[in-house]
């Protein structure tokens, strides 16, 4: 596909998403909100996207995908996030689990799981973070021991988003001891309805339930549910995190707030300082969108842009926080409740800089790249 064709295809995809989201909003089937990719769950909306070929669009057609580029996927995800659409049901599976299985999974695992992600049937949660481990994934203590026909899992995960609704979990577990803590880690796909899996809700300060604790007690996982090589999980998970960190959701989680800020700035009219602040935010957004485009292009070239994705997430998190703070400056937020655009974004904002890796982790990745340059 040449450049002109690519631009036109992206434009068509954007229009398709805009029509769909406008129709759902106008009929009251969803209300736009910040952080929609994490907090706004509607399985029927995800299945509607799947029916239109707007999920798994980078996956091969033989597995239910559309065989499109990551740049085209970026066009779709930007529009969904701008619209504050309820995409949490498919987001994690589509964004990173499908690509990880396609890169590293066995043919049997690909045939079992990938088409179900593409259809919106499989809902994934991420079994990465553990109590007391913080952002240090290499400190994983959940264990996987070999047994006849597979593995026995025991351990405890926390901050597991949408685990109470998930059909499957991506799980990082320790299969080997000794040597570096980064060695001996393995990735698994676990059935959330398997015997021994229990989910306990974590309700946030606003009374919302999207986080959970998940415990695995002697959970049996078939041998083919290993993603890639046993013991090679660290290398694979670092690659996978480039899919997680390098998307538009690291930039546009607070986009509904930016829209409200734009409206209020126009209403106030003569506040030059506010106009200057808005202008700087819009300029930063343009640069961040360009970075998203470059990360997507690198993926299309077969690369795993670890450092570029880390830089995008670090800069994007700062931008998202600054958008929320800018709206506070207008005075519009004095009467805002927790269900307002500002209230929802403010309550979500502490997690912006934690999920997918804290700032210190991201800066260390960027620094190592600079040291090698």
C-alpha cells in the first residue's frame, strides 16, 4: 500500500468509527468518559466493533483479523479514545495478548485463542502485578510447577483490571529458580473459570469496581497454554510491554477533559493566559500523536520499539495530568462532582503514571538506550 492509499484508508476507518460512536451516543447506549479503555466496559459494543472488522485489524485473516497495519489500527484506537467509547472488554486482548500469541505462541494456542479475541468473545485481564512487588515484574513469586500434561499454578496477583469479567488471564509466573531474578519466568494463558481461581474486588474511592485481587491455588494449565519458550518470559514480556506502552491510550485517556477545556476557553474568550496554556497542550498533543505514529510504524516494520514506547508513555502521562490540571485553572471544576468529566479524570489520574510501569522504570529504559547510542 502506497502512502496516498494509506492516508485514504485511515480516513475511511476514522469515519467509520465516528459514525458508529455517534450513533451509540445519540441513542443513549453510552456516555463518553475519560480512561474509557480501562473503566468503560460494554461487551456488546466490543462485539459490534468485531463484527465490523475493527478489532484485531492487524491480525492475519486466517485467525479472524483484517491483515491491516498498526498505523491503521492507530487510526481506529485514536477515534475510539476521542469518543470516550466503552472499549475495556476487548482492549487488553486486542492490544497485546493477540500479538504476543501470534509472535510466540504455538499453532495450537493461536488457533484456540486468537480468533476468540478477534470476535470479541475472549476477554483478557493481565496477571502481572503482585503484592509488594510494585513495578518490579522480575520480583514475581507466583509459581508454575510442571505436572503431567501441563503446569500447576500457585500465587497471588493484584490490581488486575476487569478480572471479574474476564474469560482468560495472561499470567506471568516463575518456572525456574536460581541465577538472576529475570530468569526463569514464563507466560501462560489461564482460564479464569478454572478450578482454584478466585477473584476479590478492590473498590476505589469513587465506589467503582474495576480492580481486583486474583488468587491461583493449584490451578492446572494445559501444556499448550504456554506462550513461547519456558523460562524466556522476561524477554517476551519486555517486548509485549512495547505494545502496552506505545499506544494512543497513553496520550488520550483524558481527552474528554481537553474537549471541555477547549469549550470553556472559547466561552471565556479574553483570557490570554488560558489560550496560551491551551495552545501549549494542543502542540504537545500533536507531538505525542506523531510519536504514536512512529511506534506503530516501527511495529509494522517488525520491531519491538521498547525505548520509544517507554518515552511515549512517560511524556504522555505528564500530558494527561497537565490536561486535568489545566481544566482546574478555569474555575469550572469548583462544583464538579465525581461523575463529571473532570471528576472522573481526576479520580483516574493517580494511575496514569503507574500502570504499564512507573516513571523511574521508564526513565531507566530510556537512559539505557541513550547509553548505547
